[in-house]
């Protein structure tokens, strides 16, 4: 699994944990149903936001859920999962963006992809995902060409970028792609008036995704001599943090302009959990349940005393193919669901999906958003 919105199940609570898992499983099963078992490896946390936004606007309906059969990731239990156009759009977007990720790794000659036969096979897989995503997108009225175009433009922009180039020039293709995907959820949900606001939220989300990926990878990229947008443009971490905070505010304001039938989970993920993702990337906060190699980190992490150079990575990230192999192993042995485990690619410690409990026990939400968060809620009125 990959993505920047990686919620801790302790914070979600029972309601939102069940809804989040329903969308995650719905995305996984939509990939399998439309594109075969192998396509399930592109399931990612950020892709399910498309499904979440669609349902948040249309509202829960009996036709929007179905009971899925036993799965190792759920401890061989059945469960209600998201079903319908939102999950299928999430699958199409995930396929196209995963294809882009594969081609990027091939271009960088990462790990085993430096070998010509493996790189050739990876390119063929990526082309297949592009075609599959385009077919599903077309059936939903969504042209995935906007995503492919954004990916194609990215390489040229990175080639021309250098010291003094605004980093937002580099993030623009990602912003454009996510804006298109978010906006189309309004069409699927029958709320076309939401398209502009959700496109704005998507644009800011794409900016965050690109910047946080750059922040988290900067140390490893420097060690490997790989291209990094912050390093290449001379953007400081303090400036990157300012842009991330501005994007968080932009997303919150954009969501306020849209009309939702039930905004609870969407607000929880795109306001509260996304802020946590930013804090995690910059090392200014962490969940109390996150276990590091040096012990349990405090609920609020180290104080935000400034933004120095990124800490050296404790262990190098795995490449695409080794990470996929580890992910399949975790998948088949139920470790993703039942035990703490290292992330297949990041090697960072992760909580099991089906863990219970809550780090906000005894704390009441003082906001009006209905997401059940604690008094640290950034919404108005807190």
C-alpha cells in the first residue's frame, strides 16, 4: 500500500474505521473485478479518496454496499464493502497513476529495473494498466488522458527545473491530475455544482502529495544521487512546510464550499488525517501508537522548533519490485490485518488494519464537522 493519507486505526474510531475499510476493500475488489487479480497490487490509500468523496456527496445507499467474501486481509471474515461507480473510478485512477509510478522507476533504473528484461516487462505491465484504466474511465465518463498527459509533462518539467524554479511549477502536473479526478466525483454523485470546489480541493491535494513525497524521499534521493524537486529547485524545508500548510487550509475551505450528504469520513481524512500526514513527514508530530525502532514515540512528537536538514534514512526504501514481493507476502500471511509490520516500500512501522482502541478516549470533539475528532480539531469553533 502507498499514499500520503495513512490513518491510524486507533484514531478513526469504530464508525470511520469500518467505513474506511469498506472503501479500501471496495477499491481492491473493483480492481480485481474489472482487471484481474494482479491489478490488486495497485490498491493505495489515496485512491480510495475518490470513492469516499463520491459516497460523501451521494449519501450511503443500499446499492452502495455489498457483502464481500472472506479475505486474508480481514482475518478471513466477510464484510460490507463499497460498491459502484465511486469504487470503479478509484480503480481507474489508481491504475493510471500506478502505471506512471512504474515508468518513473524504470526511467530511474531503480533496483532490478536497471536490468533490461525486467524493465521491458515492467513497461508492458504499465501499458496494460494504462489501457485498462482508460477503459474503466471511459465507461464512467472520465477521460484518463488528462492523467496520462500530466504524467508525460512531468518528465519535461523536471528536466528544465533548476535552482530558482518555483517548486509549484514542478507540482503542477500532479495538481492537474488530482483536480480532474476529484471533480469527476461530483458528476458521478449527481452534484455537478460541487465540481469547482472539489477540483480546487484536488489541486491542493495533488500539491501536498508531491511535496510530502519529496520531503520524505529527500535524504534517500541525496544518498542515491536521484532527482528531488526540493533539492533541484533549492526549496527549503521551511518553505515546503509553508506551502503544505497553505494547501491544508485550501482543502478545508474548498470542502466547505461543497454540498455533502454525509461529509464525516471525507472531512476526517482530508482535514484531520491529512494534517497528521504533514506533521509526520516533517517530524513534528506522531501517533502515540506508532512504534519506532527506538521505542514508542510520544503522542505529539518533538516540539516544532524549526526545520533543519532531513534526518538520514534509517534503512533504504525498497524498490518497486522487491516492495511488491514483500507486499504480497504480507497480504498472504494476514500480517497487514493482524500484526504490526514494516511497510513494504518505506520500511516504516505500521499498525495492523484491524486493531482496536482509540487514542482520543475520554475526549470530546468541540467542532461541528461531525467527524468525531478531539479538541485539536482545526475546524471553526475549536
